[in-house]
C-alpha cells in the first residue's frame, strides 16, 4: 500500500541513529576469511591531538566513497583506521597543561610524565575519531590502531634493530635543524621556510701580520663567535695568495685559517666566506672536508653559551645586535643591507630554527630510496595526478639522510643502550639486562625518541599485524589505494614506499591519489588569522553530512583546489531535498513489492530512463575508480535531478493518473529510485539508507549490490533525447519571449537528417503534448515571422506574430548584444595576448576559450533573431 511519509526531512533526526545501527550490525567489518576479492585502504592516521578540519573532511570523504563503492561492487573492503601519537604536538599539549598547574615535565620525571600523556590520550585522544563517525566514515573500527600501541611498538623496534644491524641506521655528530622552543631536532621536512626581510651584514676580519682586512658577509652575525675558518675559492686571483695564512677572529681574538674551497662563489658578495661548521649545513660540509673544529656557541634554548665569551647568556637575537655594536666600536663593521631571505621555522610552533651540530640518529636513506624510485618508474605504484611523479623523483634523487631522533619524552624510545663499563652500544628488540661484551649491568637507555614519521611509515603493514604473518596481511596487503594530501608526499608516502619494499618485499599500495587543498570561496588558504575557516562540524550541523560530503566530492577535480563556501553546501542540500521529494512522491504512489515490468510492457520513456540508469551507473563507477570524484558526483546528480525528476516523472504523470497504466509506471520509477539510491550511497550514505529502508523495507542499503544491467534500448534513448532537446528549445523560446504556457504555439522543424526526421515523426504527439503546441510540422524553408533555436541536427522555428511585443523584444536583444560584444572583446583580447597565454595557468586559458566560444555562439543567435524580428517590423 502507498505510504504516509513526512513532507520534510531533518538529517539530525536520523544520521546518528543510522550510524549506530551500522555499528550494531557490524556493517563496516572486513572478513579476512572471505573469498571475495580484497580492496583495502589504510587511513592517514590523524594526530591524536587533532580535531576535524577541512583537509580531514575531504580526505576521509574520498576514502569513504571508495570503500562504500567497492563494498557494493562485491569486494571485501577494509578501511583500516587509527591515530598517530604525534610526538612533539602531543607533548606540547600536556606540557601546557602542566604549566597551567605550575609545574613541568622535569618536576614530574619521565615515567610520571609518560603516564600523564597516556591519561590525556585516554580521556581526549578519541575526539577526532568520533568526529569522523559524524562524517559517516565506514572504517573497520574493531581494527582501530594507535602508533604507540603494543603491536606497532614491536614493529617499530624490529625495523630499527634490522636497519641498525644492516648499518643503515647510525649515530653521528651532524648538523641538524634545531627548534629552541621544542628543544628537539627537526627533519628537513618539519621546517617551513618563508621569505623574511632581514639584514646582510658585512664584517672585516684582519689578516694576521698584515694590513689586509677580508670582508665577509653574513645574515647571522652572532654565529661569527663560532667561526673556525674563512674560505675563498682556490682560483680567485684576489685571495689565493692568502690561502694558508690566518685571520684574527674579531671579538674572540682567535686565529683561524684561510682555506681554499670550490664551494665558494667568487661572484657572490666579496668572495670571502666565514665558516661556522657547528651552525650552518654548508659550512659543516666544508669543515668536514678541511678537518676544521666545530665550535658550538648556542645552547638548546638559542642562547649564547660559554664558547661565546662576553656574549654568554644572551638570546641569539640580542647577541646579534650587541655583536654589531662591538664590531662598530672596533671599526670592523662595514654596513648592513636590507635582504630578503628564506628563513626556516618549526612546523609545530613557528619558532625560527637554528642549524646546530648535535649527536643524532640517522637513517641512510639512499639505499632505501632506490627501490622506491623504481617502483614508481615501472608503474608498480601509480600516482594520481601523474604530475606529482616528477616532484616525487626530484625529491627522491636528491634525498638526504633522515634524522630520526627527537629530544622529547613522548614517543617510541630508541632501543639503544650504552654500557658504562666498556662503552658498548647495544641495540636489540628486547631490553638487555647486561652488556653482551663485558657483562656489566650498568646500562643506560638512549633518552631520545623516534621521529613520529618513523612509526607511521610502517602503517600499511604494522596495522595488519606485522611482524607476525597474519591472515589480515595475507588478505589485504598490499593495500589497493592511498588517499592523502600532496603536502605529505615526502613526509609519509615516500617513506611508506621505502619501508614497504624493504620489509614486505612488496609495495605498500598499488595506487596513490593526492588530493588538492580546500580553500575559501575566493581561493584563499583558510586560516584563523584571516577569519575564513569553515568548520566541517558546523557545516554538518547546519546542512547535514550528506550535503557536505557531496559538495566536497562534486568539486574534487584532480589537481585543482576546492573553493568552498556555505552557499555551495546549501546548493547541494537542495539536491538532498530533491531526492527526498522525488522519493516521497514515488513512495506515496507505489504499491510495495511491484516488480519491474517485462520489456514488452515498457513504454519508450521507461526504456529511456532505464538506459540512462545503466549509463549513469557505469559512468559513476568508472569515475570513482579513476579518482575523478567530481565527475562521478555530477554524473549521478545530472541523472537524478534532470533526467529522472525533471523529465521521466513528467513523462509518466499522465500514466500515474490512469489506474490502468499507473502500476507499471510507478514500478519503473521505484526501480530507478532504488538503484539511484545505491549509486548515490557512497557519496550520501545517510539519506540513501534512510530512504532505501522506507522504500524497500530491507535491512540496509549496505547489503545491496552496485547496479549492473544489460538494458539495450539505444534507439529509444536517442529518440527520447531528441524529443527532450526539441521540447527544451521550444520552452526556451517561451522563456526568452515571456510567452505564457497557456498560449499554444506552432513549431516547424528543419533538418537534413533522415534519422532526425524519422525520430520526430514517430514522437510527434509526445512533442506536441510536452511543449504545449498547437501543431508541429517539418519545413525546408524558413517560416516568416519566427524565431529560431539551433540544435546539432535540426533547427526549430517558432512563429511569434501576435504573441509578443516585437519592438520591445528587439530593444531587449540589442541590449544583450552589447553585453555579448563586450565579452567577445575581453576574452578575444586575452586569447590574442601572447604574454597572457605564456603566463596564465592552462585551466584558466581553457576557461577563457570556453567563454569566448559561448559568447560567439550567443552573438550569432542574437544576430539571427534580431534579423528575423526586424523583418516583421
């Protein structure tokens, strides 16, 4: 029996209940014993400190679309969830709490501090997971992992010990990026550079036993306190006679040598380079080549230490000013020029980093990178969009050893112990009791922890139970796809590839999809300081998860940032309402359980909609598989709104109001609705589940199969498409000239296509009915007193004499003509401007070409209609 259902829906009334049902019925769990083909994704683990932002929302919506589609398509689909312990970020959160309580981690001690962080994680670390559930993410929550849980800790230790024993991990004094605020080393990738206006200072260094003073230039004059040489190019005629002599280092009165090194650029500045091996990465390499001492002049907080003489205890930037003042007094300061240069900042706290020499643990990365490069070059791993491959290669071929130690307490502690008895370094997976070399029990574990990325680089296989050989690994590794932002291509993606090949002898994923950024409606990066941040949770509360998700998908074109606004989300809320209204209309007129009628009872419009349903299912599936999420979303949107609602339901209304024809028409409509809901489900999981259960009385849309059919009514589809095109053109005439639907028109069709003529002859009654015509005939000439609309294979003429004010319409068209001429001038000018064409982005040029073509076509149409209207005057 037809159902009584509410006129409106509110997502708040069903989203939470539906998600709870999915959890209760174990809908997201992947069975490693299943015989279905495997499809698997590991979630980019959000920081345990995090909360849902637009980047998370986009990333996880796209993953959920892939997972939900593949479940429907017959795969055993695993979406492995989890969170990252986020070493520095999490430690900072807890340290701030302690500071508010008037204490710090040192007062607590290491063990008590770690307990405090675990307590915080238990109480607050699940925030983002609950927010992902609100988004509709269908992760296998039974398998949720954490990068510090017991199984992953075992994997981390095994990897560290293996690499160490293969001499791919080593400990060494090395120049590192040091954060004076976080008191830890940072990898190159954890340093964000930004152009900053600073100074370029020229200083004089007196050559011993001569009147010569060498001019050196630096952006960091305070580091001169640690200089151990002045370098010149060995071929520089100005200075090569001085190589081997010494200068007196100003302020420190220390003799340092003048050396020759080809690193020095003779054209840069004065051609003399101060060398500070302990505080500059390039100077560090020069120091190693020339066996120079490395004098550290700063402590871990960025203050000058005892090696800095009279400046000891000063902050580095205060010391900079005082160094210059003292040099001025000595007549050894030349000048300061304004200088824009790239300054590194800590990614976590934005403090300016200080290059400094420090004893750290490193991974020799080049041997691991070789297989990772080969994997992408051979196509074993595919990267989408392909444009990112070159960026990947550029970084991988120029990769530096990875500093993996961090001077903090929260994280995987380095499994290395130092023997007080003999100095032996012991690296093992199990904590040692005694030194294997001398038997001493006086062992001290290295205080440092591993970089967070070290553990997350193992994520695709450690989450599945490695180093144990589990059924989950056997079934789901390598994973099918990784979806992540391009900004962690090197932090995470490249490192996972290296570790996957190294420890699994297999790629970690078959494909990588790198999505773009979500920006504001003007294309600006979202930031709190700009006040343009859009909160996903606010959007879900306001518009529902389905509208929000569909908006993200509809604008997720490969390689193009998403311009997000509330208006766009509201626009797709209208689509949700359209789905509901169409569903309500069908359910109120549909006798439940009526099967799809046999082919011999189907009308032409039924075959047309079923053929379009088949095409849409295929197009949407193909788009999802190719990561063209926007095309998939727009395919089902266009089908449902325009073909199904705007046309098919209109086609069948006369049949619905006839008891003899109603049942078949509604059975087809219900069938198309049901299958459309399944196609829509990956994009809009909640509303599709809600309607599907009402429509079918089945338990869940998630138990359904993605639509496949062998409908083959091409002729019927072509005929109906032609009818729609013709009717639309006639309706456009009514709209353009404000002709009421109550006034019947005549229409003349001119065509050279025998096929088109045959189609319209067959469909004549349908056209007359839908377009509200008095008559429709064919013509070889151009009827007098008519306006024309041109299609691909025909032109339709509609006589308007007596129906419109001709003079008023001419004035309106002439006004439109001026507007179009301006557009032609603007876009035509751009497309003739060689400088613009050389500098503009390809997609912008393509957009301008399209606008120029549209304006050209419109200008032609206006000119033709003006000619016809003027002929009537």
